[in-house]
C-alpha cells in the first residue's frame, strides 16, 4: 500500500511540474498563465464588445505536435444583441493566432437578454493547474492507474447555459432555472500514454497511442470523472 501511495505521489509531482511549466518561445502551455492571458486577449480583440460570450474552448494541437501540451486553438461561442448566434475559431498559424471569419447560425436559437455572459476573469492558470492535478490524482488512484503517464491537456471548456428563445417565459418565472443559467460550468480532458506501449511506425509516420480521459468540475468546484 505504501509503495502504491509513493507511486501516486511521484506521478502527482510530475503532473504538477508539467501543468505549471512555463511557456517557451511562441508556444503556450495549455495550463500556463500565458495561455490564459492569450485566450482573454483573443476574445477581447475578436468578439464584439456588446456580445455575450457563453462558451470558450481551449484545444491542444491535433497534428504533429500532439501530446506536447501546446495551446493551438481557441473556439468562442457568442450572442449579439439581435439574438444572432456565432462561432469564432482561432487557430495558431506559425507563431501567432489567426481568427477565421465568425460563422453565424442559420437560425436564432438563444435569447441575448437573459443569457449570462461567461466570466473570463474567473478563469486563471492556478485553477486550471489545480483541476489537472485533481484529475490526475483520480486516475492514479484507480486500479492500474499508475500504468498511465500524463502527457498533456487535451482541452479545457468553460460555459454558461444560454437561454433558448422558447424558454424566456420559464426563465422569468422559474427561479431554479434562472439560477442554473447564471452558473459557470467547466470540463476538461487529459491525455495519457500507457507504460510498455511502444511507438509504432505506420508508413512513414511514427504513431504514439494515447488515451484521453474526460473530467468535469462539479458545483462544489471538485473534479470528477465525466
């Protein structure tokens, strides 16, 4: 039992070091202060000031730099005062992030006025690192959990529940529903490799098997398996 506890503590120490590591050059670590600051800057720069952002996704690289824990994509969902719904995708291109043209939904679904805007100021690097540590602790405590080594953060997603146009009346009369719509929610996923599994050559490409484990943050702020 003591040996297993020591293995878990060692894995946690490695996870802390990885999640809290500083960014270097043009690369931004998924849970770094620089990454969080960049996401806030991108939202402020590319989303209209009067829009309400209700969902933000931070995604790791999905190509050659998979498992390197590099922030490579930010996706922003927002509503404008005329109830138009948009999705904005911002990808890292070379050394900088470049925004595509926002994609507008073909039909109006959500109501601007009652929908709560996401509080980006509530997102900070220390919180992301803490979530990652707690999620890794959960996995390491599972049977054979110590066979998996944390490699990177797959994604972080933060959101509020936008109020549908057909639900405005309910929002006005149902205090419980209104309270839920004001809350901020989050989930994330961590990527692992399994000890003993070798990198394989597929044609001219080296392939590394990895396992993505999803987690959510409950209302008490505690991390749970999704």
